[in-house]
C-alpha cells in the first residue's frame, strides 16, 4: 500500500493542476527562511510554515473556512500531496493555526508574501488572467457566468 501521497495522487491529478503545481513548487515558494521573521527560535515545535502556506493557498482557491480547510488537509490526500507529498498519516492541525499565521503575517513587514509568491507561479503556469466559464446555480437552474478562476 502507498505510504506517501506522491505516487498515489501524482498519478491521478493533471500535471498542470493546482495540486501538482504546489507539489512541485511549494519548497521553492515557501522555504522556511521566508517565514523566519514570524517565529521565535525557541519554544514548542510548530507546523512547518510551508504546510500552513500551502493550506492557506488552497483554502483561498476553494473558498473554505478555517475549519473546512484543516479538515480537507487532514482527510484529502491531494492537500497533503500539494504540501510536498506528505505521508497519508501526517497529522492534521487545529484551525487556529491558520488564524495565527494570518495574524503574524499582518503584523510583519511583508504581509503579502504568500500571495505574491503564488501569483508569480500561477502567472508562469498560465493560470492568471485566463478566463473560464463556470456554472452558477440560479433559482431556475444553472447559467454560465464568466469567472477569472482561482
């Protein structure tokens, strides 16, 4: 059986999917030193900032609450794959970690670092500026609406 999500998910999602792009790029996008100013060097071990950053990107892309995003990370193999190919049994974390990270970022000298890093990669992958049609439910059924997409 699979231990890591890399082979299991990697074979099932598209090469240009958000899952694969984050899987390939997360270590470059969100290296530990990019968040060094947010954390003290002493104290209890925290969730690696790279993992929290990827979860925050996926949370925003799919419009999820903190509770929904942390549940998705805990139970959906694609989320662990996007975080660098973590093992299936990699532990989840409390939703307050996301709020804490947003708070730390807001007080920092570079509060938009996660956004800026992901926009650059999304642009180079052709995901920014592309328009797509999405079906939006209406009281009488569905109708197409233009959406810039995540």
